[in-house]
């Protein structure tokens, strides 16, 4: 391991619809891998909050993480987290949820456009990619502006499917103004940007966002980054975190953040 401080701020237990392992196994795997702090951040998709019973998921996941935090407290630090999907599509219940639970850490995400499926399920053959991406950037601006999260998840998420899986090239230079605007809002709201390392083990082969965007965030005044594997499996706990921390360093950050009781704590990259 290159760094002695090894933290993973994005992972899913079997309380996520796409999660696979109970929290105890994920904790054991994290400890084995030398992770010092781990955040469990199960999916709560706010646009289907009651319809798909994410209200129940939120309660069950929260209780389980709190239980594990106590159980493992002498062996690993656990941040009680949540990945809020599309909170801007259901602001009222999102704000109620995060104020009703004593979370350490809230991730803000967009997985789908309004009244559409997750980008992972869309068919891109013949699709108007430019229109999809323009709508996506606009939704990200609204999410950044809402700002009641701690870190802004996997910017460029659709590229995992468009570029990575469907091999459709996207010229990101066209969207620099949009990306700059999103990053500037995050800076003005004093939010962290997530370096999501899941792309490193997927066909896209790079972090979300890529290094040039993290550099741009720094240049625009960004102060905080989090690094997360977005693991859904024991074997992916901490995956790509060292590369993610190295990338943060390359972009001029000398620390990554963890969150305790919604407050950022800087962990030196060393
Ligand atoms: Zn996500
Ligand atoms: Zn996730």
C-alpha cells in the first residue's frame, strides 16, 4: 500500500437493491485490506422514495450501519452514510430524511433524468447523446445548487455507459462551460467533489470524474475531495482508492475528506 491513510467513502451493503453482502462481511474485508475509515452509503432513490419502498430501505440501512459502527468500533471507523439519488426530484422528503437521521455523511447523486430510467438501462444506439448529456449537466447544476449533501457523486456517470460500455465517443471539450459551472457552484457552496474509482475496474477505465475535471475543480477553488470505490462486493472494498488518492495528489490536493456528523475531517494523503 502506498498510503498509510486508506479511506473508502462510498460503498453498498445488501440494503442496496444492487448490493450483495451483509455489512459484517464488508467490514471484515475492509479491515483485511487495511482500510481505516469506511462509509456505507446505501441507495435511497428519492424520486421513487415511497413507490419503491426506499423509505423502508433508508430505515433498515441506517439501523444496520449504526449497529456495525458500534460492533466494529475498535477495529475500523465506520461513517453512517447514505447515497441520495435524485434528491432534487423530491426536495421535501429528501430534506426530511436527512434531518430525521443522524447521518455522518450524505452523498448526492443523479442516476437518471426525470421520468427516465437509470443511465445504466438506457439504449444508446440512435439516441440523442448530446441532448441527454445537456439535460444531465442541467440536473447536476440543480443538484449542486441544492447543496444539502456533503459530496457530489460520480460526475460524468453517463459516460460509464455511453463511452465505457457502448463505445460511443463523447467530446467533453464541448461541455467545458457546463462542467465549469457545476464545479463553480460546488466551490461556492463549499462542497466536496467525489473521485469515484469504480470506473477504474470497468470498461471506461478511468475515475468519475476524470483527472482533468478534478484539476479544474482545484483551479476553480475547490478545497475538498472524497474518494470512494462504490463497492457492491467484499472484493471491491477499497478498490482503486490508492489510484484515486494519487490522482487527488496529482491535482494539488494534499488531503482527502471523511465526514463525521456531517462535518469534514481532512485526512492527509500520506
Ligand atoms: Zn451512484
Ligand atoms: Zn453508489
